[in-house]
C-alpha cells in the first residue's frame, strides 16, 4: 500500500469521496427533480435571472410573504462536476413558508471552467443579491444567508470568507450575515489527490486558494456545520477540522451530525419543517 493522503492509499482515498454513496442514488436524484418541479409549480417564482454574462450565471427567486424577511442563497452540490439549480428548487418547501426569501443559484461546472472561476461566479451571485435586495430580489440586504450541500457547502464556506471590498469596491466590508454548510468540503487537497481531479483539475495553488480551511478571515460571519452520521470518515474529519480552525479564530461554530443519514439523504431533510437540519437552518437565520 502506497499512502496518498492521511494514510489512505489511492483506492481508499477515492472511496472516501465516492460520488454515488447509495444504491438508489439515481432514484434519489429523480425524486429531487420531481419535488423541485412541484415546488416551482405551486408557489410564485422568478427563474433564470442573470447575475453575470455567461450562460450558467443565472438564479431563481422564490419570494416569501415577507418582502423584508431574510434572504437565503442556496448553492447546489455535485462535486463541481454535475447538477443544476433546477434540481434543488425543493429547498423552497422548508424556508419560504417560514418567511425566508429564497435564491437558488447556478454556476458553471468543471472541466468547462476552473475552480477559481466557479468561486468568482458564486461571489458574483452573492454580490448581485446584495445589490438587488429589495428590488428584483425581495428581502432584507442586511440579512443575507448562505447554505449549500457538498460542493455547495464548500462554496458556502469560501464565499463566507470573502473580502468583499477587494472583490467589488462598491460593496461594504461584509454582506453575508451567516451561513449553514451541509456535508461541506473545506480542504481541497484530498480532492486534488483523488480520482475527482481528473475532472476538477486542481493544482496545488488552486487547491490552497479554494480551501476554506486555508482562507478564513479575521471576522467570519457565523457558520453552522452539518453532516449526516452515515457520511464517510473524511467528510466527518473535514467538518471537525474546519470547525476547529474557525474556533481557534474566536468563532463559535455549532456542529451537528444527523442520525445515520448518508450524503444524499441528509440534504433532503432541509425541506422538512421540524427536521434537525431545517431547524438548524432557521435558527441560523433567527427565523
């Protein structure tokens, strides 16, 4: 056995970051899409608002009954390789009726763009939301929260660590009030060393720039970190290590490990009122 990362050989490391973690993975994806189509059909929504110049830089808005309520920007997962915002409109079921204005964003995927470009696009979507809050995007610009799962958890954390005036001089120093990352990837080095990198295309500097654990800032917006109890050891380790890094910087970081739920099962519960994940999300937004 030749160790590749933290004592894992190549096969062991790849298994920790396996894409399809359940025998019924594709049935789960079909269920997400059906729920999302139903969510979009039964409540007001505005789809495909452009936040940038490229085809993938679009977002959907699900207004709540409270035009001054908080805004939640949801960032989908898929290992930066697959999935689309249309698969995650079902998140509306868990937040819109609670008075949260939901924004579900798209971004371009690897290998068509680099990780640096994905991060830039997500930051652009957050900046667009802040600039247009109270207008095309209903909600309070001082209460913008982020949430995402898997790659979306990574993008939630890296967006939360953005120095916003460096990104766009027209922005105030902070535009994110907080966030919740589910099954996030906070250290991209094992991704660089795994089978995923055949598509993701990270080099060492890009992995470092894109790793939230390496890019924390002095005053991070408050984050909640969640994973399923059925996640791989590496996903659990990533959550522990990132929480410890934030706490060393003085943050209080609530963490939650939910039951024995695997990587796909845990995110479905975000749309179930009263579930541990939904409650944690609404608590983070003070709803």
